[in-house]
């Protein structure tokens, strides 16, 4: 995974934004395939909010050491998805495709918002069972 991301960085640095975006899109597709197969061993937990997570911009690439977390296989699913979205939106923005940034971000928020609600319900039910 990291070699593909390195290739995307290389393309981005050379101004080959379409090629860089294609690499991130492929990484995203691989993530969905792994997720579908329920083989999430490359990731830490689903989500592990940090103390500043709610006060920094969602698409900030500097709020966490994402690449280090990926290399250590400790990145959460949420952080990985946010990182992928942020990289894709950055490249789309450099390409002047602001409408695509809006569509990609709103789709992410809708889908991941639902996943967070499902995780919260599961967590609430688990906590409830502990008290019964």
C-alpha cells in the first residue's frame, strides 16, 4: 500500500495530478475490497478520537502522522478514510475540480456518518449488555 502511495506522491510532485489521483482512487478501491472481505488486519481500531480531532479541520493532512500510522499498521479505519479523502481532495483542488471535491466530501460524510451511527449503536448495545 505504501509503495502505491509513494508513487502517488511522486506523480503529484511532478504535476501529474491525474496519475496521482488514479493511484489514490486505486488505493480506495483496494480498501473497499479489503473491507468487503472483512480482512482489516492492516488497521487498528475502527475509530480512536484524539483530543484535538474535533477542533481541527477534517481534511487537514497535518493533524496526525498518517503515513507513520499506515507504516506501523496502527491507523484506524476512520483516519485512513479521512487521509485518503484529504489527499484526493487536495489533488482535485489543484486540478480546479472544486465541484468534485464537494461531491466526494459529501458522499464521504453521508456514508461514514452512517457507519459512525452504526458503531455507536453497537457500542451502546454492548455497554447495555454489560449492565444486564
